[in-house]
C-alpha cells in the first residue's frame, strides 16, 4: 500500500523536473542586496517516475542539485541531475532496476533485491575542503563539481580507512553509511558525521573528516535496535543522538526485497526513547531515558554553565506518512530538551504550538548557546499560523514573528551572515518556495532580523519539493 499519494496532475509540487537549465535570474519583487555574494546550493529528489512507474515515497526520487550564484555580474541559476551509476543504468533501460527505501519495483532482478538499496544522492549537500559532496545517509557521498554541477564519482573514503576496519565493514554492508547531516563547527577545520550500520550487528559509527577528506572512525557504539537516526548535534565535549521509539524491523520479506524498509518501520507510540551522549575524546558513551517520539532535525545543542545538555528540536509522535492526512494525527511540535547527566533525567518543555520542521540557527552558533531559531511552520495547532510560514523565535523573550507565504510552500531556509555582522540575527534567510498558482519555484530572500521580504527571484521552471540547502561565501561560476 502506498503511503505517498503523488497526484498525476503535472501542476504538482512533487512532479519530476527533467529539464536542466543554465540562465541568469532577475528579481520579480524587491532587489538583491549588493553585499550578498556567494553560492546557494539546494538538493532533493528531481525525478520521481520513469514513464508509468512511480516511486511510492518522495525520499526515493533520484537526486538533483541546483545552484544559485550571487555575484557582481548578477544572479546565475544552474540545475543538474546527479548521474549515479544506478541512475545511468536505469536511464539506459528506461525503467526502475533497483529497490529503494520506500519502493520495491515489480520485476527487478533478484540480485538487486537482496540487501541492495539504491543510493539516490538526494538528501543534503556539504562543501568541505574544496569538495562538494551530495549526501544520502545509507551510503557513500557523490563528489560534484561545485561550478558545473557535473557528477564526478562516488566517493568512498576507502584510502583513508584502516584496512581492517574496511574489511570488517564490508562483511556487514556494501557501502559505508554516511549521514546527510554532518556538522561543521566555527573555528574547526574538521567535518563531523555518523552512520548507522544495519548489518549483522546494528551499530552507530562516528566519523571525523579532515580538510583533505581523510575519514577517521572515532567511535563505534552497539545499538539494541535498528534505530532511525537522521540527525545529531555536537557540543564542546559530546556527540549527541536521539534514539527514538521509531525503528526498522527487518524480516525475511524485507531481507529478500519483498517489502520496502519504510513499510517495516515500527512507530511504537508511547515507548520511551533514549539520548546517547558520546564523549568526543572517546572516553565514554552513555544512554539516558527520554520522552517518546521521533526527531528528524535539531536546530542546535549546547552545554550550559551547569553542565546541562540543552537542545531544541521538533518531535513527531510517529514516523510521518506523506499523504493528504499527513498532519491529521501526527504533528511535529518544537520543544526544548534539558538533559541532566548527573540525575540521568531528560526533561522537555514546549517552545511553539504549531506543526514545524527544518529548524535552523546562525551557523556560527553551532554547539554554542543561541538566542534565535528560524523554522518552517505548516499551520495546525490552536495558536499556530493558519498558513505556511517562516517563523523566527526569540528564545530569550519567547516572542515570535513570521512571514506568511499564504498558499505557497516554503522549504528549509539557510542563514547567511551580513558582512561585519555583530548581532546573531544580522543576516538574510534564503530559501526555495513553490508557487502552486503558477507551478514554478522562486528563490526568496528575507531579512533574518525582521523577516521582511528583501527579494524574490523566479526560476524558469519548478523544482520538486526537496530536502536541504547549503550556503558558501565563494562565487562558483
């Protein structure tokens, strides 16, 4: 049974975009700030069908990366499909050949069923050490040319992993799982990431990647369940993970490719979750009982002066389905979580009454105490905004302001600091917005302090609803 209902109406926010465009953009409202210089990357599913074959879930779509470059010469737009080996094989045959996390196509070869999941390279993008990587948390990243968006190759880190670690991993999994939410901390040249190995022994692997893309496995933690872990946060002393009551239940039908991974996700409502704290020096790993629920995305996490671990995140009751009833009995509300390592107690307190996702902070405050959170609000809730909005929450005064997108659909914003900025909110928010009335996508710039509209730039086509975005201060042309 499909839980993702994709309308066959071409004027649909999840409709495939097969065209690749190389063009300059011009404002349809407002002006581009003169001192906004750099490159905005966006990644997500670009192709969600082949002929009459449709993916059952939007997370299955083949990756497409977009680039909007702001320079003295104007605003330039480019989009390209990520040409993975599996994408090219399916392109040649004109049909689905591989199972994915939410779809098991009819008639695929047995060898592509057994513990073989397609890597669509569609979830996030990161720029590290001069390299642009397209990420999917179940496998290796793909290297992308940061200027042309040409797919270079799958990048497996093999040369930097000790041979005995590499051999052990190969016994369990075909590809090294690499999170779609790696972290970079201000003043630190390393990239921190993790992966969950659902092999013979479920384990969480913690990585550090230096500026030369050398990967070190910092720690390996055995897990008692096949937890669904999508994001984490890093503080001064810890790597922190929320091990939710949602987990993958593998059975013979799944192992032999008769059912998808998503169809076998168990949402044990009311079952306690756990917070896992792993010391960055490798000295300890501790589990703490936590309230039930599922966390996809953290805004931030930090240690306060009393040694408390504090983090903010929207929490779902269960794994969400992607259909017209998505928010009917399952919403993600924003909470603050406070972990006391001494008492081993995790408390939570509400921050905002509305269904939200994609919370962000000023990246300079990753791992440190922050005052502001920006996020997407999808309405719902007694005091929530009825329309889809970008919301700014002041954690000191517990006040909110918002920008209402009415019937348009905003996606995850990125925060871009202004030159010589002093205050935490001194910057812009850049995001992609789907306009259902004209079936096109706009790039919107908001003032991060006031949430007033600065500029709208309209793309020549629509981009399917996607996942994550990334900003660098370099001009990539």
